[in-house]
C-alpha cells in the first residue's frame, strides 16, 4: 500500500518533538520552581526563627526590667513589664518549638535556653517578687537579684540563643545561595528550552522547505510547462510521501498525454492524406463533368442545326409540293 501519510508523520513528528521539549522544559522549570519555593520557605522559616529568638530575648528582658523596677520602687505598677513578658515568653516558646521542629542541635540548644529561662523565672523572679512583697523579707528579695545568679541564667540562655542565631545565619546563607542557584537554574532551563525550541523550529522550517516548498515549486513549474504544451519534461522521484506520489502521477499523466498526442498526430496525417485523395478525385470528377457538359452543349447545338435544316427542308418541300400542284393544275388546264 502506498505511503499516503508521509508528510503527516513528518509534521506530526516535528510537532511531537516540540511538545516533548516543551513538556521536559516545563517539568524542569516546575521542578526548579518547586525547589525555589522550598528554599524560599526554608529561608522564611529561618527568618521567623531569628525573629522568635529576638522576641524570646525581649520577653526575658521585659521580665528582668519589671523585676528590677519593682525591687527598686516597690510599686506594683513596676511589675507590668514582668507580667506582660511571661505570656509573651510562653507564646514565643510555643512558636519557636513549632519552627525548630525535629532539628536535633537546635532543639537541644533551645531546650537549654528554655530551661535557663524557666529557672530564672522560678528561682529569681518569683522568689524575689514573693520576698519583696513582705517588708520584712524585702532585703532578701533584693539580695537574690543582686547576687548575680540571675545573670548566670541570662548568660546561659543568651549563649544558647546566640548559638541558634549562628546556626540560622549559616542556614540563611546556605538557603540564599540555594535560592540564587535555583533562580540561575530556572533561567538556564527557560533559556535552554527556548533555544532548543527555536533550533527545532528552524530545523522544521528547513525540512518543510526541502520536503514541501521546493518540490511543490518544481511541480508548479512542471505544470506550467504542461499548460504551455511542453510534454517532453519529467519530474524526478520525490520519495514515498504525498509529493512523491504526485510527481509519479504527473509523470504518468504526461506520458499518457504524449502518447495521445502522437496518436492524434498520426490520425491527423492519415486524415490529411485521405482528404488529399478525396480532393484529387473530386477534381477529376469535376473535370469529367465539365467535359460531359461541353459534349452536351455540342450535341444540343447539333440538334439545333438539324432542327433548323429540317425546317428549311420542310419549307422547301412545301414549296416543291406547291409548285408541283400548280404544275399539275396547269397541266390539267392545258
């Protein structure tokens, strides 16, 4: 069976290649985008951790400030920063625990910082406030805060929070580098896909020009020559696609037209020869008719002369008869 779908398969294959490249490039860009999104989320989470650590420090400093103000002034209003700092610290601890998750090192450092903070609240803050509330034990409360144990707790939690800060800074730097690399990879994938698609389109254009446009141009020129009456040319083989079949069909058609033209020329020559013979025979018959017409005319003239002579003879015979009758009458009279 002839191949009637060559061009369809060629164009379909080209479109399929473009679609495949588009799918692959889209997949690469999507993967890069997902990687970039994950990296961005991790960077945002690290930023939230840093902010949570700052909130942790702020909550502890507010408590320390409120405690010192209360120990100095003895007024309950001075405890407002302390009382506001406790729930703020609790919320910050819950938030940071969620952000840190299952990271072992960060979890250990954060647990040590929380332990130090809770120890300060229990051993320093609550004890000092309780003792300072009673005038008799107020000096003991002031002494608890002044002994420096609170500073030890603060130094411990600060060192743990700074260690977490350093880890987060390293993480943020790494994530920033990953974001930059992901953006670079996304750009490379996008431009690479565009370049490959452009090259494929150029290749398809060249293939279409070689397989379709040029062969069709030659076919059109061939058909124009046929229209002008030139049946001597032929088209070369065009492969097994539709244009190749068209070329073979046109070659067969031109060969048939050439045979028909030769047959017509032979028939025309025979017809011309027969017409010449008929014309010569007609000329001979016309000459014979002219000769017969001339003979008829001569015969008619002879008949006329004979008729005229007969009339004269009859007239003379009549005269002779009249003379004879007169002579006879004269004789009888004589």
